[in-house]
C-alpha cells in the first residue's frame, strides 16, 4: 500500500504519465477531527464507489454468475 500525506486542498493524481492519461484526481476538501472529506475528479464513464459498496456489488456478481439463469438483486 502506498501511503501519501496531504493537507486540506492538496491532491493526488493516479495515472497521468506518458502511457496513461489522468485517470483519477483525489483532493482533500476538509479535515475535521477523525473525518476527512475527499473530492474525486474522474471521467464520467469511470465508476467510483465506497469500498463497502464495491465489495457488496462484486460479491453479488460472483454469487449471481454461479447460479445458472438466476439473477440476484444486489441491494445497492
């Protein structure tokens, strides 16, 4: 895991070199005690989810694909 410290209004960019266009820019918007507000700039076709939502989605997709012809609601 890469750990980067940032202050309020500072950003991190993922991608953006010669081989990759900028994929994601994350900016620290506010720090309030133990809470941090982040802003994400990304192309509109790139999905952004909280990890727990992404995890539920992928668990549901794996379950659904293992059941032939059945669809499962993902509860998102």
